[in-house]
């Protein structure tokens, strides 16, 4: 039961028996999720993504290495009920589409749903690729609608998080080495292609 659909009752059972739960939202092929689980054997790591067709290799390695990882197929806007309020830590690595609109754009429906995954005092760490404004010729369609993270935009985003009870701290740019160390397929790809400027956002939820 390493891969579940969001409505599967086995998820509530697994979460009930777990200690700390870490949720990787928009986990993609799950490489970053697995890296996280290797670093945190004390925790159950849940990879959540609307699209779960790229997980095949990762599922095989999770089973072989007996890691405490579960993947759940669901949109961030409609996460499975048992996950709500359950995460001690939330990661969002290299989001695109509506997930990027939520964590960097401040889209209230998506942001509210992502932050609602957190339990008391939960933390969120997001790494977003903001390269397109520097390189208009290489604008990725899925990143194109996202606002440029100017100081003014980030100040508004701090307010949007604060409105949901979260304290947001934009935390600067990742070096190439830091980006590669994430274990994220997308981060490694954009660093290799020199098509990246990766901004880290950290946030802490209400106690
Ligand atoms: C560029 S990929 C990054 C995947 C992975 N985090 C990584 O670093 O390799 C962006 C991922 O976000 C997921 N995503 C985008 N919007 C989403 C949403 N609203 N709910 C769930 N997943 C979403 C996509 O399906 C995709 O897998």
C-alpha cells in the first residue's frame, strides 16, 4: 500500500499509527520524498501529487529499502481529510501550475489547503524556481502566470500567510550545490540546464 488514492481508508490507519508526519506536496516522481525519508527514519513521509504516473521507479526503491513512505494521489486543493492538520513539516519543491500559484502567488484557495495540512507549530519549506523573469525566451508555460517575487510581492505574500495564521520568511536564493542536495529531479534538471533561480520560502504555522 505504498501508493494510495486520496479516498483510501488505509491512509487514516497509516497516519494513526505514525509518529511525526512529513508531507511533500507536489512530489512528482518522488525522489525528493525518498531523500527526505532517508534523512528522517523517525517519521512517516507522505508524497502528495495530483499526478502519480511518474512514481514507478521510486515505488520499487521504497519497497526494496523498506522506507516509511506513502504516496497519495490527490490535488493539493483537495487533500485527503485524514491528512488535514497532521503534518509536522510540509515541503513544496519546484511547484508549478496551481501549486505555484498558491505558495508563491498567494492564491487563497490553494494556499489555505496546503497550510491546513499542518498541525500546531508546523513548518513549511518551499523552493520555487523564479527564473522566467530573467529569461523571457525560456519561459516555461506552467510557470508563466506566476508573479515576479519582488520585495513588494513578497511583502504581500507575508500578509497572505499571516492572514492564515502563518509567519512567512523569504529565505534567499539557493546555491547550485544546495539545489542539487534537495534530491529533486526538477531542481537538478534546471540547475544543469542553467535555467534556474531558486528561492527558498520558510514559514511557521500557529501553535
Ligand atoms: C516541476 S514538478 C516538481 C516535482 C518534484 N517536487 C520535484 O522537485 O521533482 C511540479 C509538480 O507539482 C505537481 N502539482 C502542481 N499543481 C498541483 C496541485 N494543485 N496539487 C498537487 N500537485 C500539483 C505536478 O503534478 C508536478 O508533479
